[in-house]
């Protein structure tokens, strides 16, 4: 995967998710999140080989026509083969509509 479109959380939620990742690492379940030094996020799409300039322009336009929305975490899970920790959002109408419009 070369490119990903991701939604980020507000700072307070990011800190809470970072704290969960730290606890998971402290319990020696997984240190992947801390190793990657990335922000907690929701991945909306992954791509290989896109026209980067065109994609940036389209995403910039898309983001200007959408505002912040609440996201609720349903659960925290782990892919056991890679020990990657993930959160899963509650799928609601707003998130589905946003995702649908993004892919259109």
C-alpha cells in the first residue's frame, strides 16, 4: 500500500487512544503502535499508484465541503498475526455517508 486516506481524531481522543496503546505495550501484548510513531486514525481507503497531485486537489476540495463529525469507538481489537492494535468505530449514517461520498 502506497497511499492511504485517513481520518484523525481530536487531540483529547488521540491522547486516550495513545494511553490504551501504552497500556497494551506495558502488558507486553503489542508495541506496534508505539513503534510506528503514527497518530490514531480511521483508514478510509488504501491505494497503489495514484496521480498524487490530482488526489491531493480532490481531497482538498472534499474536505472543505465537510465538517467535523462525532465518532464513537465500538471496541479495541488486535490482528493476532501482526499484533496490530486497532479501534473499530460505531458505524452510523454520518460515517457511511461520508465514506460513500469520498469514494464517489
